């Protein structure tokens, strides 16, 4: 008889409160190694992980072309 590894096992919480997310769950969620996640409790025994949104990255460069060079210089001069 061939021994088959059970791929539907849960995860174990380490002493450092770390959990390894199964590869299939990562793939199905569209997550990749190195991404930042936010964790929130969703009732007893349930934690939801969501991809962290980088607000600066989301909006950086979104106003390109809105102000001409003169307008920006005038605004900067007001600070002095």
C-alpha cells in the first residue's frame, strides 16, 4: 500500500504566533510569497487575512499633468 500525504491538513500556530499558509490556499487566493497581509478576527476561531493596500503606491503619480511647472513653483514660494 502506498502512503499518500494528506494535503487537506490544517495549519499549526507556532510559539511565535506564525502560521504557514498551505500552497493551494495561497494559489487560490492569488497571493504570492513576500506580499504583506492584514489579519483581523472574524469571530471565535476565525482569522481573515487580506492583502494590505499600499495607499501611497495606489495614488502616486495620479496627478501627473494636473499642475504646470509655474503653478508648483508659486505654491512652493508661498511656503517661504
